[in-house]
C-alpha cells in the first residue's frame, strides 16, 4: 500500500466551503476616513460583530472591484453623508447593492439629497446604536429570507431524473440525498466538522455561541438551537440555497437530529388546533426577490418544494413582522404566505412537520416547522393589499403530486438503506457528478484505518469513477490497489465480485471484450444468492458480445438475464424495460426490425404503467422506434414516431428546449431519405438554430448538424457549398477536446469522400475514404471484423474501381471478404484453415482474385449471407464482378453473379429493387457472351418486377423492353421481338431521341424480315431525321465553342443504365451512315432503284470525304452501286 503522505482532501475542502459561504450577501463599510481614528476602530469591531464577513473600503472603486469578483446576490453598504452624496449616482447603477445606510452628523441636510434614492429610503442615521440596530435587523431578515425553493412545474412529473436536475427542480435529487444523510450513521467527527465550518465563517465574533454549542449540543436540543442560533440558520440556508452538497454534508448531524425530532413530535398537537373541517392555516412573512416571485406567479397550480427547514407561525401577526412594508421595491417584494394544511387528505405526510413552541427559545411565536423537502401546491397569488403580495399554498404530499411515481422509478438505482458514506457516491454517479463522488470516497479513505474492510470498496469506486471519465490508466491503478487490499481469505467476498465487474467494464471500454468476459464469469462464480447481481452480470456479458457484433451470443445472454428478472421482479419494474431496450438494439443490429419494434413496444407498456402519459422517457422510446423504421426505409412510420416524440418533448419543455436539436436533425434525415430536400433543410436549420443558441461552438452536436446540412447540399449537387459545411464539421471534430470522437470523424470523412466521388475527383475521394477507414480502425482496434470496418474497405474498393485502379479495388474487396471470413475461423475444420492460409499467400503475391476464391472456400457462405452481414457480402460480390467486367473477364463476372443469385434464393433480399438491378446486370453479361436464353429469362424477371411497381420508371421499362427485343431477335423469335420493341416506344419520352432512333432501326429490320418494306423504310426515315438533328446541334456547338475536344451528346448506355454514355459526333455520323445504307437496301427491295441509287451515291461521296468513317459500308456501297448499274445496262 502507498505510504506517502497525502495532503488532506478534507482540510482542503473545508477551506473551500468556508469561502463559498460569502456569496449570498455582504456588508460593506465605505468611508475614506475609516481607518484614521480609534472611534472608527470601535465602529468596525461592532459591525463585524453583526456580520463577520464585513468589508471595509476607502474608495468606491475598491467596493466595485470586490462586488465584481465575489458576485454577492445582495450588498448592504454604509457610507458617510459627504461621500455618499458624491458616489450615490454610481451606487444606483450597481444592481447587487440593495440597501444603502447614510451615517452622518447632519441628518436633515442629507435627507434632502437622499430622498430621491430608493436604495436609501429612510436609512439615514446620526447615532451609532440606531445604525447598528437597523443593520442587524436587516441582516437577520435577509438571513431568514434566504429561502431555498424549487419551482416544480405542473408537468414536473413528466421529466426524468436528469431532466429535473437540469432545469433546477431538484426535488427527487434532494430527497434522495437528504434521506441518505438522515439515515447515515454519524461518526465522532460529524459535530467537529459542523463547529469548524462555523468558526471558519464567523471568526471570533460569535465564538462564545459556537463554543456553547460545541459543549452543550445534544440531539434533543436541535429545535432549541434552530430557533436560537442565527449562525446555524444562516450557514445551513446558504448551503441549501446554493445546492452545494459539500456544505450541506457538514450539517448532516444537525439536519438528521432536527428531522428526527420533528418526526418524533408529530403533528397531533396541530390536528387539535384544526377547525371543524380538519383544516389548519399557518403563515410566513418574508421578502422575496422579484425573479423568484415571478417564477411563482407563472406556475400557479404547480408546486413549490422547500429545500430547507421552513419556519411558519400559527399567528398571522407574527408573520407580519417579517413581511416588510414594500419599502425595498423593486429589489425585494413583501410577501405573506398563507399555508393550508388539510388533515382530512393528509393521512400520512411524507415529510414531517411539528409545533416546536415548547422547545423554542421564542415560544410566543407559535412556530411550526416543516422539514426539508416539503411540497406545497400554489393555489393563488395576488397583490390586492398594496404593497403586499398574498400567496396561498396547500401542503401537498408526493403521492398527490404524482412525484412519488418518479421517486419509486429511480430509487431502485440507489441503496435505500445507507450504511456508510460510500452510498452517497451512488447518487452522485447517477447525476454524473463525478467530482463529488470522487471527493467523498477520498475523504472516507482518510478517515478509516488502512486495514478497514471498506478500503477495497473505496478503491473500486474510485476506479469506476476514473473509468467513467475515460482515464483508464488511473482506473487500472486503483483496481490494483483494490485487489491488493482485499482480504484473500474470504472466497465469496461481495467486494471481490464488484471489483471483477469494474475490471470487466474497464476492459470493455478498452475494447478487450474477451478479457472483459473472463472477469464477468469470475464475478458470476462469486455471486451466491443475489439474483439481481447475477442478472446484471449476464446483461454485461451480453453487452460485450454486442460490442463485438456477435449478436447471436449477445441475444442469448440478454435472454438469460431476462429470465431471472421475470422471476424475481414485478412486471412493471424498470430493470425489465432496460433489458428489453438492450435486446431491441440487438434485433435492430441484426436487421430483425419487427422483433426490435415488439420489444420497444414492451418498453412502452412498462413506461405507461409507471410514468405519466406524457414523459420524456416515453418520447425517447418513440425516437428509438422511429430510428428502426428509418433503417427499414419506412420513412412515413419513422416520421410519425419522431413527430410524436417531438410533440411530447415540446409539451414538456417548450419549443425552445436545447434537446430538440437532435430530434430536428433526425426528422431532417427522414425527409432527406424521402428526397424532400425542402423540409429536410428546414428541420436541419431548426436544429442548427437550437444548437447555435445553446451549444458552444465546439460542441459535437453542432458538428453533426453541419455535416447533415452539407449532405443536403451534396444531394442537391450544390457542390460549391458542400465543402464549407464539411470543413466546419471537421474543424469541431478535430479539436483536442474531441480526440476520442473517432467514429464521428470517420462518418464525416466518409461523407466528404462521397462528395468527391460525385464530382469524379477520385484522388480526394480515395483520400477521405482512407481517412475514414483509419479512424474506424482506431475505434475497433483488433476487432477488425466489425461490419463498419468491412463496409469501409468495400467503399474504398468501389472508389478505386470507379477510378479504374482495378488492382487496389480488388485488394480492398478481398480484404473485406477476408475480414468477414474471420467470423468462422474459430469453428473451421482443417480444410477450411488450409484454404484460408492459401488465401493469405495469394494476397501476399497480389493475386487478389485467387485469394478471394480461397477465402470463399474457407467460409460458411450461408452464415455470412445471413443478417447482418448480407449487405456486406452483396457489395463484395458485385464489386468484384464489376472489376472483372472492366478487366473483360466476363465469364468470371458471370460466375460471381450466379453465385450471388444462388445465395439469394436461400436468403432472399427484402429489397426487390436491388434484386432487379442485379438481374438486369447479369442479363447484360449473358447477352455479351451470346447466352441469349439466360439473358432473356433475366430481362423478363426485371420487366415483371418493374411493372409491379405502383409508379414504374417508364425510361427503365423502355430500356428493358428494348434489350428484350434485341435478345429475342438473336433467338430468331421475330414476332415477339417486334412486339417488345413496339411496346418500348410507348414508354420512350421525346427527350430520349437517340434511344428512339435505335428502336426505329430495330423495328425497321424486323419489318423488313416480314417483307413490309414500306413500313420499314418509314421507321428508318424517322431514325435518320433524329440523327441528322443531333449532328447539326453538335456541329453548331463545336463551331461556337471552338473546342479542342470532340463534342458529344448524352444517350442511354444500354449495357449499364446507371452510367450514361456520351455519343460523339463521329459515332453519330457513323450510325447515320448505317441507317442511310439500310434505307437504300429497302428501296432496292421496293424496286425503286433510282431512289436507292441516289442514296448509295450520297453514302459513297461521304465515304470518299471521310475514308476512315466506315470502310465496310463504303465497300458494300460500291458493290450495290455496281449491281444496280449492271442491271440497268443489261436492261
């Protein structure tokens, strides 16, 4: 164990807390002559006796600097008459200064200039005793008016534990902490800590009181000291108001004693004083800041939670003494609270209250005190009796507010019966307060012996805190200390089990999943009869498999955990909802979306039983369901669920809630998938506005919104704007603070790569896709068989292929396939292992296709074509096939597609459109190899699928029918071919002129076979007209642009409709030549030799001018001219 001397964290914390207590208000004596005579020394001494935090300044600049540094909420300032007249205008402009006291010789003179300054009022004195009395009275009132309250909106119960914390309604958080303090066993140091902090705050001015408290205080005296010692009341209220648990913790002894005393006293005495309707009214008068009063006014029918001991009186006259007379407006408002206690509905108060007159030092005040956490409903508020505000409240219970439901929902996450200070860290971890969780563990570590049984627990807690912060090295060091200090003799030590679980979580964070499971199995062996812990261990094992994308094993362990939970937990327990949610994620990852949605519905069913119908947790579940529909491309269902989540969140938080930014982005993604760019951009802009308003410029969510807006512009082909948005996203993601956000950087690099691919900048596309892969490999480390890594290699393969870098394309395709086959490596036989080794060797010598074939032999293809790897496998096979096509290895490409189709029969795709595209591609390949029978079968399959669509693509239908017609011609099925070509004309648009010309040529040839020569000629005339217009257009364009490169027009590429083809001027002239030649031949068949001869002569003249255009046609033309001339000469 470490024997080095450590600085005491407890002492350091104590010093910090003492300084923190000056923030509520301060007293300043401002006088240029304050330190020049003994009389002023006496004044300072007496003022410091009233407030030990007194500040003595000689210039207004000194006071201003102090206020700006400390930021007190209220400042009381004493100044001399002569100096006050000089600086009063400046004082009026300093908001924290609420009261000004003028101490002077000539009271009448100073009243004349002071009468118009509200901060002074009638506080002008020429006698010290009068001044001191007024200052003390105002300070005491201020101490009493420090009322730590939380406004619980009428919809507070709709929010989660963390939501309540973020908005400031800390009721549940406070109750859990106070419950811990009340039940915490008090050590001998508890009283000393309280006395020490009081002395540090008040120095020697009230040391007599503190000394008496130290010597005489007993638990049964709590109420007496509460009513007697203002130093206790002041410090406790300041700590409660600042919501600073470090301060509250020092008062744990007094809080527990007073709470238990109120519980013991009970409210029977008060019930006896109730009227015939069992109703009792108590009163409280005080001053409230205007902002707090407005918060109450705007939340009528809501609730006030008092996060302090609340003093009230049975006497309205006593309360009136504290309410003020409105002379401190507009800074402080005079308020009287009228609180109704209805004993008929308050059968079992959840927070005790009691009459303490008999034990109070002021029995005449008839004081009724409510313990910390009392809740009151706001019935009404008005200012009918100017300048007094009258607020009517009703004591309420957690049950009637519905907040008890939330308490029950979150309380199981903490230990309900605390046994030590360690238990406090559970709450602090629950609210992500890692600093306090760490501090209290370290304080306890100082207070107990080195051989105490809690030492290993503390080290384990500290390790877990470091792990959650991402400090894995320090976490490992603490775990080593925990293991070293653990009693080895105790075999089934629960602490050893906890340490094993923390070690497993650390390994999981470091992506060492196998080692994580080893620790979890060890923890499982240490668990005896604790089914809850056993089920959690099983869930954690499932999580490690989930992170490895081993969804089969993950699902098994989640299922085992669920079986235990269903036996021991009620059917609406939140732990069941957590398990259902985890299992839903698994099914979603496996693309078993229907089952995932069923489980999310089970989560909803539990939430609706234990939560109000409008709650942020329910909204989150709707969002989860929406994401599944989004991944299924069921965009309308996704939009419906996102909209329900959005409306629910707006109802809870309002339309300006910072959390709406994420859901706006998600809805934008849905519209983007629907190709509704207008609505997508609108939602992205709303997300951007929210993020810009609430998030710092370095926030991750802002970066993701920039990325989404860039994607919209990319899809719109607004390429000039895309780079700006992606660069803004990367500027944030590359900040040192986000060095661990590798996955988000990877996705942004990927989108950037897609952008450059769309503009054919293959070098940059490859660069960014490579960066994306590098980031993902950092994320997943050795677990490179993750589907995300595989897809990154596939994307690089596609990009290299499109850039005609076929060797690197094959390298990435084969690498991706090899990574997938690693999934079966542990279950493979000797033959499969041998094939894998041969594949590795082939990769080394860069024979990538041979490597692929060996890897294919070693793999269980039926397993790999199962979800979720199916998409990866499809992309690999298609990518390799495309490379083989570019290498003109058509037979090999066909083999790839045939394998793909065979596997599709066993594991059919859910995407019929994608399957149709695959059939179309293989049909073209069959056609190129003259396998017309198989080509026809594939074309007919694609045609059937396209016709089944509600809104078929007419251009696609025309292309398929055209290719089918050509194929039928080669099969000598001329009538069917003619019918197919004629039908294709019905779907051709006028914009597809060159495609029309090709169809006219085909129809003409088929009509000629039927000896319908006149009809055949008419189609060729149409075809020639189209090509002549296209040639004229290109010739005009070429002459205007004076281009060095040959002009071209776009036409459909019949061999790959995803890639449009450029038809050059040369090709157009060549095609026109063929059409004219065929026309001449038909004129001959019609025995119109003079027309045929004229056409042949035109062709011949063109060939003489362009000898390289089409030598074959030139030769045939000469032969035809000779034949006609010979026939005519014989005649």
